[in-house]
């Protein structure tokens, strides 16, 4: 999934990583973080991090790489455990398998 921290701004630090969902699909678990779906929508965000209350935009990674809600030159880090799957299966660019930034 694509995970972008909003922290009161339109763009923020972002990464692509593997997440899990609870039974209802309204809660996402990523590493040590728990994200709850924002009911009614937030400011350019769709999830809230439970421990800090910070807003995040979380969505599936895009085939063309336009993952950010707003275009930005900021890098998007890719977790090592999903890097090969991201570059090969999602983006169709196996020559970039060693790139850790999209």
C-alpha cells in the first residue's frame, strides 16, 4: 500500500509497504502503527494513526507511479520486503529491482 503522512500539509513523507487489515477493513496495520478509517473524510486524508492522531492518505500503489495525491518531487521510499513485487508486478519495471525510492 501507499502510505503518506499528511501532518497538516498537502504532501508529506511517503512509503510503499505491506499492510494487513482487520476483518471489517476499516483498520490497517503497518509495522507498529495502527490506522483507523476516517468516517466522513479528513483534510486530504482517509486514515488517522491511532497513537498520534496524525492524518494519512493510504491507497493502493499505482501502476504508472503517480501515487501521491498531489504531484511532488519528494521521494517515496519502498520497503525492502515489497521492493521486488512493486517494481516487477505493479510497475512492470524489473530493471529497477534494486531501487529503494520511487
